[in-house]
């Protein structure tokens, strides 16, 4: 099973940018769809973005559309989340996740994922 390690979190000012990385182990990274989720204190984990391994399609939550971008480098077995124009409400622990599904409805819900990273904290300050 693939193992995931996130990095790149930290403290950033309102309106700033941050890029998260998620490094995967295993030989079949290119056969996994990858997603990013986040969880703020007292809130449920929510979908942020995903990339479909079969079609290359990317999906975004409405709250981040136009500000965040997910990308992947299969040679490096890494998925990225570029976050721009950060808002206070983007503060959360961000998790990457791997799924062997290519079904869009499964990729925008956490139940469709087989493996999760440990999370990285992103804090947006004013």
C-alpha cells in the first residue's frame, strides 16, 4: 500500500501563497488518483482538490476554485497543492490521500481513498 508524507505547511500572511507537497512510496504512484483534504478545528474533514489518474481531470471545492491548483509529478511520486490568495478560513490541517478509483464522485469524497498522510498544518494570519 502506498505511504504518503506531506510537507510545506506553515504560517503565512493573509493573501499569501504556499505550496504543499506530498511524497509517496511504492511503485505504482501513477495508478493512483490523488486528493487533498483539510480539517479545521471543530470541523469535519473536507475535500479540497483531486487529480484523476486515468483522465488527468482535476477537481476543486468551490471554496478554493481559482486560488488553489493541484498537480503531480509521477517521476518524483509527488503531488502538489499550490495555494494562492490565502484566506483566514483556509487555516487547517491539510492531508493528502491516494485512491485507486477514477470515479469522480468517489474522488471528491473521503470514503474513496485508501491511504492518508499524517497531515501538515497551514495557518493563515492577519
